[in-house]
């Protein structure tokens, strides 16, 4: 606990109208120097009170000032209010336990240009900042202590005075003196309260004037905007009216022009029109005749070309038949003798054909077999060549050939038919489902 021989200094911060936050002035200086941030006050303007405290402890001076904090909780570096000087030269205020205090606030400021940096305490029934400060000082949470001799006047020799004539004014009693002092103190407090209320009302009036001025400026700005919009609308209407008049003039000119052309066209001589029509018809007829001649000539040329090609095809076919006869004659003349010699020597001509099995070919049938093998095998199996080919496809791939809804082949496995004569197209190469569908279609067709 620090012992003071004279007045101590403390700072009280009011976040609301309840009990203030207390700190020594040395701690407040650390806040001002930026060593101790106060993040709970970031971005706000805080009401604070600088209080000088004497023995008792009791307040002897108070300065109600404002201080701003930045977004980082640091105090405003530009703050330089001379609170010590204001506490020393300010007028007296109410008694807070050690006689009338020196009080500096917005409504009672000894230096006029610092007035806007101060604030007025409330002294009503709901909130009394002076009473809150008095209680906080008496509570002494800061642990202030004063020497026992501090503030106690020392004994001095009574100065000699010349004898005076007895005063004719009666001496006041202690009770009267106390009442007079109490009345004077009450008058001071009332004057301070009146000054505070006047300052508060003046601030409210200034705010109302600012609001009225701002509202008036906004209304004037709005009126100017509306007037400008009205002027622009009028100019646009005038411009559109001019454009409409210009368009009407153009339309009138075009109407007169086409009416004149129509009148000129109606005055054309009927004989001239008939002559033009006759000339057009003659030209069209001549063009038709020319096209008809051209197409007739082209058609004749095509017919001649076609006849020539037909003659060539017939000649080629005759040549092919002649060559085939020559080939057969050569085969018969040379190969037949060879085959006869082989047959006489005991050689048999045996071939295996799918569907017919092993076949022994007579010498006379070798040429026919070599000329058309499928036809020869089909004749031996007593089926047609088409059925033989269908059976052969079925034999190599015994799958359903029916079509599905999407057009693809069914492909389901079916029983293989080993003989061409036993194969029936549409039955042997169909699954059970497609056989039923095929039977139903045939029944409906019947």
C-alpha cells in the first residue's frame, strides 16, 4: 500500500451508469502510452473521471472527460487534455466529504475550448455519478493511505493584532454557521445541476437542429433530384414529340410518293399492257420449244447409247456361251479320256459333302459336280440349293434366327438338324418362343 503525503490521483471509467472501473493515474498513463491496451473498450468513446483524493479518503477535485479507444483497444494517441490544470483552476462544486471540490465538466469548464472533450454528470434519482464516485473513493479499493499528519494544520504562533474596537455585529452561533455553509453548498449544487441541465438541453437542441438541418438538406436534395428528373422527362417528351412530328412528315411524304406512282401506273395504256403480255407469252413459248428440242435430242442420244450397249451385252453373252461350250468340249475331249483311263484302272472318285456324306461319283458326273457342287449335292439330298445353304448355316451355328423387338437376332441355342431334308426354315432355326409367334402369325393370316 502506497502512503501519500498529499492528494492522490485516480481515474474512474464509466462503461454504463453503474459502479465505475478504478485505476491509479500512473496506470492510466500506461494506457495512454500504449503499454496496456483495453480491448473491452475497443472502437468506443468512454466517459472517465479524473479525481484528486485527499485524506479520509475523500475527493477534492474531479474532471469529467471523454477518451476514445481504437479498434485494437489502444487509447487515442492524440488525446492531450490538461486534466491536472482543469482540476486546479475549475470552480467549486458540491461537498464530497472534504469540503467543496474543484469540478470541471461540460457545463462548468474554466477553459472554453476544452468543453467538447468533457461530459456532464447525472445528479438525479435514477443515477448520481458524484455519489457513485464518493462511494468508490470511500470504499478505497485502490488501497490509498495517507500520513497521519497529512492535511492536519500545524500550530503556529498567534499573530499579534492591534486592539480593535468591539464589533457591534452579533457573533453567529456554530449552528447558524453550519446552516449557512450547508445552504451555500446546496445553492452551489443547485447551480451545478441547473448548469448541467442547461448544457444537456443545449446539446439536445443542437442535436435537434442538426437533425432538422440534415432532414431539410435531404428534402432539398430530394426536391432537386425530382426537379431534375421532371426537367429530364419534359426534355424527353419534347424530343419524342419532335421525333414523332418528323416521322409523320416522312410518312406523309412516302404516302404522297406512292400515291403518285399508283396514279401513274393506273394511267398506263391498256394496249401497251396487252403488247407486253403478248411479247411475254411469245418469249415463254419460244423458250419452251427450245427446251423441248434440247430434251428430245438428249433422249434420242440416250436411246442410241442404250441400244448400242444392249447390242454389246448380247454379243458378250453369246461369246460367254460359246466359250463355255468350248470349255466343256475341251473337258470332254481331254478330261473324259483321262477319267475313263483312271476308272478302267480301278480308281473310284469318292467325295465327302456335308449333308450327303461320302458319295461315289460316276465318271459321267464328275464334270457336273465340278461345275456346280452345291447343285449336285442338293440333287443327291433331294432338296433345293437355297434349302441346302440355309441348312448348312444352321448346321455350323444352331441358333435362333428370330428377331427381337429392337431388331437384333435372338441367338438362343436350338437343336441341330443333321440332314438337309429334315430341315424346315422358320421351325428348325427358331426357338420355342419364336416358333409359337410364327405359328400365331400364320393362324391370323389364315
